[in-house]
C-alpha cells in the first residue's frame, strides 16, 4: 500500500537506508548493506526487509537489472526532512514551531558560533512573512555540509 509522499515518516533504520540511496542516486540491497555495515554490522536480510518496507511505504521503487533489483528514491531528502520536522512539531510541540525553536535554543545551542549563525539566518529573513522554501533548504544544506566536513 503506497502512501502519499507527504505522510511518510521514516524510522531510524529506514532513514539510514534512504541516506545511502540518496547519496548513490540508486542502489542495490548489496550496495546499501556494504555502506551501512561500515558503520554497524547489519544482516543482508535486515536491509532487504527494510527496503521492502520502504517500497511498500512508497519511499522507494525498484527495477530489475540483470539478477539484481536496483532501488531508486521516490521520497526526496527534502520531503523526508519536512515530514519528520512537521511530525516532531505536531507530536512534541503542539503544532507550534515557536515552541520547538525555543526548545532548540534552550537545550541544543551550545556555543557562540551557533548563536551567530542563527542570528545571521534570522537577519537574512527579517521582514519576510515566509522565506521561499528554496532559500530555507539551501541554508539547511549549506549548514549540513559544514557540519559533515
């Protein structure tokens, strides 16, 4: 049963798999297993089962290439992020993004560099009722790239 892409919420393991598929563009179970096993040993059959679940959810689709199934993402990283954040805001913060921001500022912001980065983002978007999604996503991607490097 395929879901609407806007309603797909990923588990931790499903997200690990999706990250591999997003990074590779498409992948076989063997390729995903090899990538994930570098971080944590995981059985091939576990990956196979989870990729089947992701396909049932509508996050992945496969095509047969030779003897292998090659999986491609239907759910984009951008949509998955939006889904997860919306779910957290709804479940933990009573659908109030300001409550989430207050929580993040109180408990997750640890140093002045982070505060300065947040201040810069707020100043850039000051005066806008809603920044275009592309600007927000671009800023998130740039921040994510800095954190990963």
